[in-house]
């Protein structure tokens, strides 16, 4: 993986990086929120540059938005020695990385994540992509950025709901790889005085997994715990105006459902599942899923990228702190896990 800088004083390093690499042009991809809250902090450190602005939110992580980005890249005459700086959350990072990866068969890009979710997860590991007809990350490529610059100060303007969404991926990292921190943190909920330390720990977990299996031949699938059901719930609710949930909120639902499946398969004890339930509900509200929603959600799990033929391969927990991947689950089992969630 390419260099990764974490700290509240890393913007001068970004400036040096951009100057030393002598890119032919620099374009900053941002949305209306990162233009307002993050760009002013970055601007003093930037050499001459252009802005490419898109609308915020998951609903815009689409091919249509990519077209507007590629058009602006074309109008700016970006060449293959230009760099795209993705200033934003996971939507900007995933879509900007994807647009850069395919523009003129590959343009340099840099991730400057500004949400907790993007700082602990999306900016690391080279998964880029967009949604297609509501299916999560259905189009994409693996492409590492030239560098990642994580400044926890950006979190100061992040809405609490977004902070919680990112926290779900941190909880996921503890559940799959760090039982000790899960045990400490489960009593304090979302509270921390030191985001930088939590970010460093989470990024370390993710980086170690990605380094071992960058293209998800096998082991990297542990990072997908909570996502078979989570993505299905997220996709389904994305298509219901007014009911949309954030990625991390959907992953929180998915972790409970997949935790329950782990328990049903004898991999997790009742007591461990109960700890996860109490922790998750100390941070997140219950997501309202009507009885009629369950079957269409289950059908969406058939699109999961870990599947082989018609088999849904879930990542499950073998105790808290250890994940096992490629665990076959059936559609009725997924539906039963959603019914369990509904009864909580
Ligand atoms: N590539 C990966 O490995 C990976 C990992 C996890 C999630 N993801 C993807 O990431 C996406 C979710 O990312 P997200 O949670 O960052 O959502 P997001 O990118 O939609 O950002 C959330 C909101 O916060 C705003 N925002 C960003 N930074 C801000 C700041 N500092 N202050 C105030 N507002 C700010 C954004 O404009 C947006 O409205 C999903 O599409 C998910 O699939 C990718
Ligand atoms: O980096 C990974 O690998 C992950 O699975 C991290 C997930 O948190 C993230 O949501 C990722 O984008 C999901 O990937 P997908 O292959 O299921 O689309
Ligand atoms: Zn995720």
C-alpha cells in the first residue's frame, strides 16, 4: 500500500507531496459540505488547482455523477500526469477513485477522507466504485491511491449521525480482530476523547487485512462482516424515499443479523451475541423494517460480491474478535435473521 499519513498536522505533508510529485494539474473533487467545511482548511496548503464539485450523498454515487466528473476532467484537460484529490467521505473517495482509475486508463489520485467512516475504512485498501441501479458498489475496480492523508480535525464539523455511521465500521474492526478493545469500549458507547487513537487502531486492522489479501481472494472477506445483510438493507431502503439509512447504520443492522447467524451455527455464544446487541443499541436506533420489506431485502443478498454461483457466502464471527469467511447461508436463514432483528 502507498503512504498513509494520520494526524492533525499532516496538511503540510500533503502540500509537500503535491509539490514534489510535480503533477501536471491538480483537481480537487468535493461536494457542497466539504467545500464549506473542509476545503478552507486545505486551500492554504494547495498549489494551483481546480475544483470539481458534485452533490453529496449516496443517492449521487452513480454513473450519472461519474459522467459529470469525467466531463469536467475533460474540460480541464487533465492528462495522465494530473492528480485528483478526493476531499470528502466514502462517496467522494469511492467515486473519485473509480473516475480517476478509468479516465484515460488511469490518473493519479489521493484520498483526503473527511468523515469518520472514510478515515477508518473507505480511504484505505483500494476498493473504488459506484452503485448501479441501487446495487451497492456494483461497478468498481481495485486501485490504490498514491497516498492517503487522514486529519481527524475534519471530524469537528461532522454531524453526529455521520459520526455514528463511521463508528459502525470501527465496531466491525473490533468484532473481527480486536476483542480486547471491544470489551473496553462496549461500556462507553460512542464516547471517546481521542478519535486519533481509535482511527489509528482501526486503520491498522484494516491495513493488515488488505496487505495480506489486497484483491479479496479470500481473507479480505473478513472486512465484509455485516455487509451481506447490511448492503441488502441499505440498497432496499435507498430506493424508498424518506427511509434511506446511512451505510454504517445498515452495517449495524447487518452485524446483528450476521451475529445471530453466527450464534445459530454454533460459532458465537448467546452471551457474546447479547453483548453485541447491547453495545449496538447503545449507539444506534432500531431501523424500521416492515414485514413486507423482508423478502425483497433477502433477494438483494443474491447480488453480494462474495457469492459463488447461487451460494451466499457470509462472513460470520467465531467468537468476538475473530471472523470466518465463506460460510454458506440460505435465503430462509437470512430472512430469519431479519425477523430476529425485528423482534429485538
Ligand atoms: N471503499 C471502501 O473500502 C469503503 C468502505 C466503507 C464504506 N464505503 C462507502 O463509503 C460510503 C459512505 O461514506 P461516508 O459515510 O463517508 O458518507 P458520505 O461520503 O456520503 O459523507 C457523509 C456526509 O458527510 C458530509 N461531510 C463529509 N465530510 C464532512 C465534514 N468534515 N464536515 C461536515 N460534513 C461532511 C458529506 O458531504 C455527506 O453529506 C458508502 O458509499 C460506502 O459504500 C467504502
Ligand atoms: O474493504 C473492504 O474489503 C470492505 O469490505 C470494507 C467495507 O466496509 C466496505 O463497505 C466495502 O466497500 C464493501 O465492499 P463490497 O465489495 O462488499 O462492495
Ligand atoms: Zn462498509
